[in-house]
């Protein structure tokens, strides 16, 4: 008898897992409250991080060699997919000062270790710049003066040609169509596809097993295993995740460039302009990167997207009684779309624009919004069977922490290995992605509702 799997969430995690489970012989049904069959993942006001015009592709992870290698595995797969879903525009990592920061040095060391040094070009490094000229990358080693420096010093920078961006919404729709062609079933809509609750039954030894789920229209959908892959909404669907995850938001602003403005249209094209990231400040005392701002080349529609992750905002609300963890009886969940980034975040973006996109410094934003992520204890994903439920009947595949989208083509393969083999999984990601109740709550999750990031204060 073929095993059946319900997956809640048709984003990066849910789609990648669904495709690989189906390839491994499972009957798979995916549920989502958003009707992606209709909007093709292009309603950018939807509160789903996977629904986005573009996401950064990077293999730069400092000391986290396992993600560097997973990213290069994914890069190879993106290139084989073709379809223009991955754009190798390069990424210029601009430093807080004229010198390379410690994270950048760690990244260069690990990329050198894996034979990738030739794909990096350090600004001001004679051999690197000569190589960049030979290979046609030199024009993307952009130079920016440090504001207020009397000696006209420039920010240090590294052009990383392993990097670029993915067309995230287009990639999700591609994988949705792929999954459908393989025979994955999808149930969409605010009633039929919207998760309401798990169906649980008592086991012979007095434990509890998940035997399916109910949707908002009252329908019951039985399955051998139910997977929660609902991004920043995951804790609300499975409160047992409350210790492991927290919903947080990055601030996003967009400009719109008129195609008739030939100069700007050309300057900010992917052919001429790399992804740029800037650390506004060096690492803090705990070694955490703060003050990050990034910008993408324009899209085909002329949208230039800028994101600020220097403060990842939380939104604390009363936690339900069945939550296994809360802080002052509260937990962070996504805010309504009407809540927009505060002025301090927009000011940080404007500062970035004045330095790196000076032609746009007096142009009003086309739109602003929050992008709600799912931060984990240490930015590792949570991909494991939920130990509270018997018979491997409940599985989680979430905790993207703002960096999962690039892994779409390969994430499901590693997740299925864990899904099928558990402790005997061969993926090197197993020790990092396991269900961990013994890990201290860090990465900002220790702050709680009294912390400075809480939008609800």
C-alpha cells in the first residue's frame, strides 16, 4: 500500500519536499490558503516569503561550510534547470569600512578551501582586478566613497561571481507545475486549502499520532504523515514548534524605473549591475552581523528591490493555551499586511540609496512592505519528525531564517532522506536540521515581547 503524505504550505520547503516525495513513490497532497494556481505566485502582497520577485543566491556563509556546499550543489542544479530562473549577476559584498570584515575573511578562506577562490575578486587586489578584466567582470567591481571621510576613502568590497539571484516566484510556479505533472495533488483556497487543525488519535501505548488534517471548510484529509511547511505561520499550525521558531520581518522597499529612462534602465540591468549587499556596521560583540542592506538589479518590469535586515522586527501577540513555549504568555506571529516598515528602517534604506543608487535618492518609493521570515534558534532549518507524535506521523520542514529560497532545487532531496531514514539519513545536513530542545534560544529569539524589535509595543 502506497504511503500518503499531506503537506501544509506550497512555498519553497513544501514544493521541494513534495516533488522529491513523489519521486520516491509517495502519494502527496499539498494544501495552501493562497490560490497559486490562479495568481502563479505573483501576488506580491501575499504574506509568504516564497512569493517574491527575486531572492539572493549566495554561497558566502563564513564558517558555515555545510551551507556553502549546499549552495554550490543548488547552483549546479539551477544551471541545469535553465529557464532563466537563476541569474548569475554576481554579488558585490561591500564592507563597513575600507577593510574586509571578519565574516568576509572567513568566507574567502572557506571558498579557497573548496577551490572557489578564482570566482572571487577583491577590490584593490591587483591580481584579482586583472583577472576580472580578462573575464569581463571588472565593470561590476563598483567603487563607493565612504561618506564623511576627508581622505576620500572607499569601502572595501568583494565581487563574488558564484552569486546572483533567483526569480523566486517564477521558480515556485515552475516547481508547482513540475509537481503537478508528477502527480502531486494541490488543494488551494481560503476554505478548501486553509489548514484548521491536526486530526489526532491515541495509540495503543497511550501516546498520540497524527492521522491527517482538517481544513477550514470542515473537510478531513487522512494521511500517514502530515508535514508542516508553512513558513512564518508554522508555529500557529503546530504550537510544538514555538520554542524552535519565531516569526520576524525584514523591511522591503521598491523603486520603479521607467523603460524610457534609457540611462537608468541600462545602468541597473542584471548585465551591468550586481546584487549589492552592505554591512552598515561591523559584527557586534556577540559576533552577529547587524545593519545589512541589499539591492537587486532591476526586474524585467523595472522594479528595483531593496531590503533592510539590520533589524528583523517581531510582532508579539497573546499565545494560545496549547503553545508549548511562550514569553510572558506571548509569541511573535506575522502582522497584518497593513502594517508597514517604520521610519527608522526606511531611513536606513534611504541612507543606502544615497550612497549606492544616487540617481534614486530623491525618488519616492514605489511600494514598501514587510517580508515575514521564520527565524530559528541559530539560522539552521528545522527538518525532522516531531518527537511528540508516534509513528513518524508528523514532520516539519521549515525555519528558513531568510536564506532558504536558493536551495529550492536540492532542499527536498536532503529533507526526504531525513523523512525516510531519520537518524540513519546520509545527508550531512542531518545534525544541523534536527529537532533540538537542548539548544539555547539565541539569534534574537531570547528577547521576547519586551525587546526593541517588537512592532506591537
